[in-house]
C-alpha cells in the first residue's frame, strides 16, 4: 500500500499514529494568569545532553485559547514549564488529565493529582511522577498545518523519585515506562536489554 498523505489513506484509522511508536509521553505542567494546567503529549523527546534540552509538540486547538491549547498558551506567557514522566501505575491519571477542560480549570484538581512546587521555576510539578524536568522555553515554533506548535526548552532542574534510582541508574523496570503506541493503544515497558555499540 502507498498513499499521499494529502489524498488520505482510505483506512478506518490513520496509520501514521501507529507507525512512529512507541512514543514517550511527557506530562506538561504549566502555570499562567488563568491558573495551573496539566496535559499529556506524545510528540516528545530529549534533544541534547549539554545543556540538557527537550522538545514537545502540540496539535489542535481549544476555542478559549486562540488557535492553540492551554500548555502552549501558558508557556508563551511565562516561558517556563515542567515535563513530568509518569510510570505505568499513573496511566489512569495521565489519561484523566487529557480531558479538554476550560482554561482556568486545573487538571491537578479535576483528576485528583497531587502537585508540588518546582525548585528553579514558578510552576507546579506532579508530586509523585517518576521524574520531573523543570524547563525554560527557548523557542516556540509554528509548524506547518493549523494549530501545530513545537516547544523547545532547556532543563534547569531534575527531580527523580527515590524508588526509581536503582544501583545508580534511573530505572522504571519495576513499574514500567508508559508510552503511546497509536490509536487508543498504549504500552507499559518493563523488559529491557543491553547492547554494546561497535
């Protein structure tokens, strides 16, 4: 099968969502004039080690946010955000925080998720996340298409949950890394293997 994306695929569901998988999920928390916000994004990755930098992309818009979503709108306002990393047991809380709530309604409160303060930025973080990356935005890029944005940030502080540091390594094998597989499919990865580079 071959298709041009602009012509459609003719399938009942878009295969692109499942081709690039698994995708890590960042759980972005922000604070702005409207209040605190928390939302998951599966277009996300680490982009550099020194200084540590990450990116995530937001697609779609809300009627009360002028062509984008709460996260991007509040990052444009404050230039800070926190990327929270959830493990397998937090999957239902991550999903609950994806609800399209009106701006100003906190997903922390609506989904019963405990917040904690960040250390280097004025922003909440998920108190029990496996890890949390405090970030200062360096760029917000408008991407091709309607309401598509990429946010780039430098990591200014890192929180690691104590039980996720095993033998000197960040390790989620006990509880599993949460990832997006496409469609409505997700995965919790608990098995890993090592390979030496040639």
